[in-house]
C-alpha cells in the first residue's frame, strides 16, 4: 500500500530549487544538539566503529539508530537534527560512524560501502544485547538509507524483533541511477566534493597499505565509475563498478522488508533519477510506504520558519503511528 504524499511544505525563501535545498543546509544549518558520550565498538574482523550516544536521564527502552550518508558522519546536521527530535520525545539516540568516518582512519584496508550492512547489524545487536533496548527505530540518509533497508531486507527472518521501523530519506535505490545523475554537468559540484573527500582517504590508505592501494594519478579521476572500478570494487569483492552498482543497490531487495518501512524521495532531488523511486515495489507491498514530496532536495527538507526539518517531523510521526501526515 504505497502512500504517495506530495507534501507541499514551504522551504525557506532562498531555497527555491532542489540544488539550494540540498546545499544550504549542508553548509549553513546549525543544530543545537550535543551527544553525551562516544563509545568504540570493536568488530570481529579487528576493525572498529565509533558510536555517539544521547541517553536520557530516565532510562528509555526506545532507541533511534541514525546512519549518515556517503562521506558523512554522526555530526552532520541531518543526523543531529533527527537525534534531537527523537531525544525530545522519549527516545535515546545513537548516531554511529561508518568505518573511517569518525575522525580516525579505520584499521583495515577496506572501507564501507552501500552493499554491506553488517556493521549496522553489529550496532543493532550491540544496542540490544549490551543495553537492553526493546524498541528500535532505524533511520538512514542517502547511503545510510541503503544500509538501513539492506539491514532488514537481506535476511528478514533474522531481523531482531526489537526493530520496529525503518525509515530512509533520499535513498539511491539504484546506484547506477544515482551515479548517472551525479555525472551530469549541472551536478559536477557534488561529484567533485565526493571525489575530493574520498581522495584524502585513498592517499592516506596508500601510505598505510602501499602493497594493496595505489594512489598514483588519483587526481585524474573524474567520475564515480573510474573511482569504483579502481577502488570500491576490488577492495570489497566486486568484479568492477557495474557489478558493484548492480549487487549493492538496495532497490531490488526492498520487496523483502518485513517491518513497517518508509522511503521518502523528494521529486526535486538532484542526486536521484526516476529509477531510484521504488513506486512499483511499494504499490504491491503491505509494509513498504513511499512518499514523494515535491520539495526537499537531497537530505535537506528544511521548512520555512521551523527549527526542525520536514524529514525530522515526518520520521517521528511514522515511528509513532506508521501513518501518513
């Protein structure tokens, strides 16, 4: 039962299109929120994840786990904004950092990527077994949305009963579709930013693992396909970039979700092509809800005159009652 809600919320005056709705909050939005503590979770393969916690004084059995996007971290405005609204409504909040994203390089040669939700599963299980949470809401943005849905869709019978909802915003359900969108001339600013940030890590990894990673000529890489052919695919067991895009895309397995799930894709998101919109899947699925607001950009969703974004208000509403606004 898809819920196609073409919400007509009003973005701030100067954010008049999808580009400004994506860029402005990324650069200028400030959220008055601080995590209480950081925890390092050691992983079985010898690597680690850094988890940032906000825990209420009165112990809650409800937890929201928020996953950031590509080259983001737990301090991004969309993560802290979501943590803030859930914390104000009786939840503990956990913003976790993918490998290499917490400010300290991870130990292994590998990174993180859209197709591997095992680290998120480790975070979920740690939250349950170490702290006893009984009601968990998963929220992800962009790549974090891919990981969120992959965590519950790959092996739905193994998802802990404590996971009650999954919510994703600006999700590249088709990686190839998102790569194609970012390859257009008008989106070059986003692509260059990603390649620059990833390049810093590649060059550092090349010093740490000179026999496994070569950064020679990195600055000549101009597309995601070049980057993924040279680094993402071989480092993570894929044949090439196209094999990675096919196998790591979450869209083809969305039909397997077994807990109430919400996908929100703004119509004017510059990162997504129409094949990133899982309309057909949602149309025949009892647990998958799709909303396509006209405004929002990519992980933006700011509202004129409001401190919370439409995404933050919408996520809390869905987590509380699984219904449309």
